[in-house]
């Protein structure tokens, strides 16, 4: 994936995360789950921002961003993360005025949905973290030469 497309994908994921955080602030029930999910999404948003900065700062993306580019393949970790966030955003988004009022006070996820979603987000976060760490090692080896 070229750097411009990669940045566009990262921006889209970051915007989804920001939207979800906003929705989670409106929910009144499910407080422990809501807080855990909000923190997980916030951490993912931070990692996505780090990835975006790495892509922006790369002098030679072909050699410096090997691992970061690998997470952006079709159906890869970045696509899976985007899908999970889109699914969550749909569940959290208020729909219509009457439903908006009732949904602003109720938690839309079952315990199973919450557990599955949290596990997916944590897995994708781990893959993003590995890509960042791996490219750090690669970048350091280039800078020493």
C-alpha cells in the first residue's frame, strides 16, 4: 500500500475511534464496561496516530515501513480493526430522536458482545504495537549504517 493510501486508512480508523469515544461518553449504563471500552478505543486511537506519524516521517517508506505496510493489506489487521470499529459505532450510534433519548441511557452490548469486541480490539492493538516495534528495530538498524 502506498503511503498516501496508508495515511488515509489510518485517518479513517482514527476518526471512527473518535466518534466511538464520543458515543461512549453519552451512554449512561454499563459503566465499568463502557469505561474499559472507552480506554481501549482511546489507546487504539493513540497507536493509530503514532502509525500515521511514522508514515508521515518516513524518508523511504518502502524500506522503513515494512511491518506497518504489512498490517494494511486487504483483510489485514487494519481492515479488521476498521470493521470492528464500524460495527461498534453502528451499535452505539443514536438512531432517530425518540430512540436517541432512550439509547443515551442504555448499554447496547451484551456481556458476550462486549467480551468478543474487547478481545478483537486488544488483538488488533497488539498487532499494531508489534508493527511499530518491528519497524523501530528496522529503522534503528538503518540509522546505524
